């Protein structure tokens, strides 16, 4: 998809962003990558910057990477071609599985982050963690606020 996507304003295609569960990519300090399915996410403006917020349970390996690893993540909205990966990435753990291999996902090197995006995504966002918070009484999930450094849309969803 590298040549089949264009950079977009992060606020474009927000309806499409909300339509599907996402694939959240994180990275350890050693460069080890992981990907998990993510339903709880928001996109919008905070503190005068474009922000994606992701809610991740402390039980996830992803949580370990986001807190102890590289302070970046990417959010990828799958296309029909790789939507099947949601099941794999939402049931297996990166602690003991290479989910990219398991789900047949390929990555595209990040332009503004060291964490890559996922090939064949309808939308992809490179984010830098700028803030964290607990969910309080709402859930045990931890909130990670990522400043959107760049965003992409597949030419297939651009009309
Ligand atoms: C459709 C779907 C959506 C999910 N959304 C979330 C979510 O928003 N937050 C979360 O912490 N876990 C969510 N999960 C569960 C994680 O994806 C799952 O526990 C995963 O195996 C964690 O992988 P990890 O241990 O490699 O991080 C979701 C699972 C599915 C199937």
C-alpha cells in the first residue's frame, strides 16, 4: 500500500476511523514489534493538536510496550483485505506469538515514527505519546494520548 496511499489531514475520514476495530502497533526498546486489536479509541483535537486516544488494559503485552518501550504507536484501520487480522490480533498475545506472521500482516516503515504502519490499511496514523491517564471509575483500561504526526488514507477509500 505504500504507493497506494496518500497523506491526509488527520481530521479527514473520521467516520471511517470509527467504523471498525483498529490494529494498534507498539514497539519495545529493543525494536520488537507487537500488534493488537483495538476497539476503544477516539480521534479529535486536544490541547490544540490532533490526538488519538487508545484505551489499553494493563493485562495486555501492548501495555507493557507502550509504558516501557518506545513512546509511540500507530493506529491502523484495516481494509476488507486484512480485516481477518482483527480476530488473530485480538485473541493471541505478542508475549508468545508473532502476530504479524500469524495474521499475514506486512508493515511500512514509519515516516515520522520508528513504529511502522500496516500495509493494506484503509487509514493509518503515526502517533507520539504525549500524555497518559487512568480511566477512573469507567474501566481498568489505561488511556494513552498520541499526538498524530502524520496520517494516511488508501486511495481506495478516497472518492
Ligand atoms: C474486536 C476486538 C477489540 C478489542 N479492543 C480492545 C481495546 O480497545 N482495548 C484493549 O485493551 N483490548 C482490546 N481487545 C483485546 C486485545 O486485542 C487482546 O487482549 C489481545 O490479545 C492483546 O494482545 P497483546 O497481549 O499482544 O497486547 C480487543 C479484542 C477484539 C477481538
